[in-house]
């Protein structure tokens, strides 16, 4: 159960980072440093999500 909650939280953080990046792109333009930081955070969160999913399926926490 804890794994599913972690996956949901990481996914929601990734969506929030995506929304923040879109806001930075609209407000600051394409030369924004905040946009790059938002992208780095989103990539790190996506990697974390992928690791959590692999872990869950490998150990049977998410499969049938």
C-alpha cells in the first residue's frame, strides 16, 4: 500500500512540475533558468517513478 501511495505522490509532483514549467515558459520566455530547473526536476521525478514501478512489478506489489 505504501508503494502505491509513493507512486501517486511522485506522479502528482511530476504533473505539478509540468504545470510550473509551462507557467515559467509563458511568463519568462524561452531563456528562463527556472524552466531548465523545472525540466531537471521533472526528469528526476520520472526516473524515480520508473524505478518505483519496476520495483513494484518485480517484487509483486503491483501485479496480480
